[in-house]
C-alpha cells in the first residue's frame, strides 16, 4: 500500500491539531506557572491549589493529542495503511482545525483566568474552588471543539 496525497493532508491536520493546541497549552501553563512561582515565594502552603490552576491549560494539548492520534489511526498510519483519498485527507485536515485553533486560544485565556484565580487565592483565603471553577469555564469551549473534531474524524 502506497501512501498518497490523502495521507499527506491528513498528517498535516493531525500535526496541526497537536502542535497548535500544545503551543497554546505551553503559553497558558507557563504564564500560570510564573504567577504561581511568585505566590509560592510568599506562601508555600498554597502549592496544591495553585498546581491545579496551573495544570488546567494543559488539557487543550491533551485534546489535540487525542485528535491527532485518532486521525492517524483513521488513516491506518499506526498499523497497516489503508486507502485514503485526497478528499478524505482534506476532510481530516479540516476537522482537525477546531481543536487546533480553539484549543490554542482557550489554553491561553484559561492561563490568564488561572492567574487571576491565583491572585484571588492570595488576597482571600479559601477561594481555591471558585478560582478553579472560573478557569474551568473557559475549558467548555475546548471541550466543544474536541467533541466536534472527534465525531468528525471518526466519521471520515
């Protein structure tokens, strides 16, 4: 079985899903980590709550990984390659874009909300739950894009 243009397009989509969403996660987790470092320098006892807030933007990179993995499986590139037309490849590329783009932006914005939540936790004791909830609300849009990309990639 020879790999064709469909496989190339599909691989581009899979690569974009993981690369773009993971870049957003790196930015979000990095910014939240900078804030957490500052907070922990003053009060190391807040480590557990801040760690959860810092990790939240990492999920978008995980979602991109899931879509990339499913796309590669669908093309047979994690086993024996299957026939995959140019149109199937373009469709795979297209359906990988929601998690790539929305994952990128939601991770960055979730990192910003996590930073604000960390500030809340510093100023008012016992607000970790509220801070986590506010940051988790940004996640909803990444979950929507994950579901759309996943359903579409499975049905190509």
